[in-house]
């Protein structure tokens, strides 16, 4: 086959392939932004509004104080950039109990369950009732919640900015509640507090110490305590004896089980 024949055959094949192409992929129906169409949405508009609860990517956060806790001079703010009312404080209390109580405790004294269960560090869990933190600007608490502090994880991705301010406001309430002079309490509020009955869990019984495993807590050296066949726990009715050499456990009467 000559070169001319090959070229003619290749041209014919190209024409066959070209005949199978069409413009449907170029002129297919589509929804163009800022245009009117009844193909997709019932309101005839192809543009959709912002979905509730979402944040537009790249939108500038011009309220520097609200989003950082610092003023334009790089100083921690001393005043809240939002209105603080009872509903706001209750929201702060609810968020505080979710995110902060496990370490800092219900009173913010650094005695949460994680701290009480052996979370020992070179720097102890923060206690809000120290002179240093009582005198700290409110922006400090917002900044710590946002960016973390020491071993505390940053919560910027878990807590919304408005809720961080709510938590900071509730921390101020805790500080006031633990360091308010009795003489500064209004008479009617003082009478109401004195008339309140103590809660059932105000003075709970102390927790029993966590014991060691049964073989260390109950067994004498070189002996074992035979478990009660019914409960599986050592009892006074099952005397100690030498450890069995074969399978099974020694029981009174020389029987094996």
C-alpha cells in the first residue's frame, strides 16, 4: 500500500468519526447565574440565596474586636462587643457546661472531673478565681477559647464567636458569684438565698477509693481466694487455700470445678 493510499484511508476514517460528532454537549440546557429559567426552580430564578448556617468563603470579617478579642492597637478589650442580658448569660452557662466544666469545674475553680481524676501538669487547670484572672480583660477569655492555652485545645472550629463571648460573660458571673461581699447583696436577694433549702447533692458522701485488682487486694502471698461459684467474687465463706496445680479451682471438700 502506497503512501497515497494510506493517506486516503486515514482521511476516510476521519470523516466517519467526524460524522458521529454533534453539538449536544455544547448546546445542552444549563442554569446560568443571574438568568431566568423554569427548568429547575419553581420561582424561575437560577440564582439561589445563601443557605442558612453557612459562611461565604473569603468573606471579610471586618469586626476585628468581635472576631479576635483585641482592639485595633493589639490590646485585649475590656468591654463586651455585644449586648449582655439574661438570655445571653444563660446561653453562656449552657455552652460552659458543655465545653468547660469537664476540666474547669462547675464553679470555674479548676476542679473538674478530668482534673480530679489525675490530669496533673506543670501548669494546673485554670482557676478563674485567682487575682490574675479576675483582673484579666474579657478579651483574654475569648482569645483563650479561640486559640487555646497550654494544653487546652483551641475551640475556634467548635464554638461560634457569639457563643465564645457568651461563655466569657458567664465566666465573669462565676467570678462575681464567688467573690461578692455579703454586704453588697441586696436585702431582698439575701433573704431569698437564706430561705433556699440546701440541695440533696450539696454535701455528697465522699467517694470510696478505687481498689486494686482482686488478686492483689484479697489474696495473701502464695494463696488464692476461691471465687464464690454463684457470684464469681471472693467471700468470707470461701476460705483461702494453696494454688491448684491442675485445671480447675480448689473448693472446700477437695472437689474441683
